[in-house]
C-alpha cells in the first residue's frame, strides 16, 4: 500500500498478510527554477513589405525565445548551451530571414565570439553593409557578442513571358500564323526554352502536345494539350498518346539539372546528360515519324568552360547525333548553338548578360540570326 501525507512526502509500506515488512519514506523538494531573462512566448510579426531595410546605425534585435518549445525541438542544446548564446543564435536567424536581407534570403556563414559579459543584456546590437555589386550583406554584431554574418538574397525563379505578352511582342507571328501546318510535340515544356517554344508555336497557329516531367504546366496556351512524360522511362500510356497525336515536328528540350564540376571528368554526370540529350530523343523517334526535329545546342561547345566539361561534351555529341538523323532518316534538323539564356538553370548571385528565351526560340523557328 502507498500512503501520502502531502505532495512532497511519500511513504511506502511493503506488507505481507497485513504484516509490515518494510517502510520507505521519500521526501521531495520542488525543483528550483532558475530565471531565464531571455524567455518569451511571443514575437511581433515583421512585415517586410511595410518595413524596408533599416538604415540606422546600431540596430537592435530583442534577445527573446520560447524556452519550452526550444527544449522540445533541441533538448541537447537547451541543456548545454548558455541561454544568452541560444538567444543570440536565434536572433541572428530572425535578422537574416525577416530583416536583412529578409525575404528570399540565404544564411551563408556565421562567425561569433561569445562573451559572458552583460549576461542580462536583452538586445543584440548590430550594423550591416551591402556589397557594391551583388546581393550580399555583411552583418556585424557589436553587443553582447562580437561576430559577423554573411547573407545573400536568393536569385528569384525566372518567369517566362506569358502568352498574352508574347502576342503583343510578336504581332507578325500572330497575324501570319507561321506554324499553322505543324503538329508540334514539345518535350520539356514546363519551364525555360521548352515552355517559351510551346507558346511561340501556339502564337503561330500550331497544334501542340507539350510534355512535362514532374512540374505540371499551369498556363492557358491555345491549341495546346499537356502530357506527363518521362524521357528516361516513358509510360505506355504516354507513348500511345504521342502516337495518336502523330507529330509532324518535334522540339526537344528535356534536360537534367545542369551542375558544374571542377575536378576530373565525372562519368555518371556525362552519362546522365547523354541519356537525356541523345537516348531520350532516340526513344521518341522509335515510335514517331516527324519531318523535322529541333533542339538547342550550346555555345559552351566553343567556349569550353572548365567547370562544364560533361555538359559541353554531351551537347557536342547531340549535334553529331542529329546530323546522323538527317542523313539516315531524312529528317530536317535544327540545333542552333544558343548562348546562355535567362532560365532557372542559369540563376546566379553574380550579374550576368543573358538572352531572353523568346528571342532565342524565335530566331530558331524563323531561321533568323540573333541580334
């Protein structure tokens, strides 16, 4: 049996046939809770739209955090880190994510020298400066610790011109209906060059079947149907739909992520490019009979950037492959060497001189030289 006198004293009796064999008394003392000067459960929401970057010197950020939630999420940190250090680390994330630079930011690096001085200091004091040419911010901490953060604004995803904007930009194509005789299969039309190609073809009166891999196309393009298609492992259903469509023209823009490689030639990366650029198209041509096949090559074949060896080799191989198509299948081919275009594959922190995708596609479709 167990008897209790109060909340802080417990008495246990071990009995056998009503005979007490042993008694154990436990005395409990309420745990001493140390005051955490940085404890807070609420924060004011920062509105980046109505609060532009502060220009003031010695800006301040409150050193407060939800201790209960933090302990649930990071129990080891809560047990072993100084509360002030925790508050400073969390405040640094709020500064970068909500203020400087704020929306679409990247917390790149942190260098801090913690101090046990000013333990009751409840404000983090800092200054910042922006790099003169790129979206990079250096944030310097003044008190209660010394240190710095480097943060960037993440490049925004590229949005191609929508169909209505292209109508206004290219009225002659819209009026002349240059592509009205085409049944165009556009592979890789969810973004970038393929997406723009589908819209320019629609502008010129073509009937289009546009494919995407994972990202569904959420756009209204006239005379255009959409199909999920994996160039590496096409489904039987997608193959049958393409057969039924019976394209006269194929525009092939499927590509893996274009990544850079500074070391020795990467066999896997090279073969991935070849699978997309050659064998993916070869598969489509095995069950279609177009009169024309078009794709984009790259100026990297001439420029030979050292960090894009695999990509450049694969694009060069694709050019040769398509020349064989012309020779063996009597297919008209177009494979212009495009300069770097403004797509999500070419996002960078460093300012670049990039061509618009619609200018490149129009030059290919109308056999015009780029300006």
